[in-house]
């Protein structure tokens, strides 16, 4: 294992989560190439979108505002299953853009947010042509190892 790769025993969990960056693979900007969960229950969150509670799109035309709403929604979804961002074991981030700078903006804003620890695990960041709602610029898909 590379320095910084370590097993993590989360409080209140019987599952052990180990995040690994093998020396044979390239360095990462904060995520790990591999996440292993040895036991326990798993939750699969639907893609979190930049919609408010009434279902209205937040931040039309603003990637930053949409990231902030997705963070609010993801934290609420995690709380509904008594989980925290540290319990996330896989994330997929979809950004409606073919501009790498936009992907970087989304990544940095997500990793600097209260949801940030969710992105230290196995993560994928994609630029896509279209998302489900008109004006939607971002969606985040999370898999969670639930605490007991």
C-alpha cells in the first residue's frame, strides 16, 4: 500500500472499510483507487440532483449553486439512513459539460464541502452530454456502507 492508504474502522460499524492506492497506479487528487468493505449493510442512493424540496431546479446556469444544492440533498439522504459522508464507499459525479475546467470546478466544490469526505473513496468524475432535468448541470450517485 502507498502512504495514506489505510484501513478505517468507523465508529459504530462492524464493517471494516479499507481504502487503497496501489503503488503501481497513478497518484490521485484525494480519492482512492480501491475501496473494500468487508461486511455490513449497503445503501445505494439515487442520483442526487440540484432540486429543492418542491422539485424545482436550483441555480439554473450556475454549476456552483447546483453543487451546493446537491450537497444539501446528499447530506439529507445520508442522514435518512443514519450515515455520514465518511460512510460513502463509491461515488460517481456527472457534470453536463465537455469542458475539463467545469469538471474541476465541480470536483473542488464537492471536495471542499461538508460532503467532501465522501469523495476520498473510490470515485469517478464524468462529463456528459445531458442529464435528466432541463437545465441540470450536475448529479451525484453515492454507495454507502451503513453503520450498525
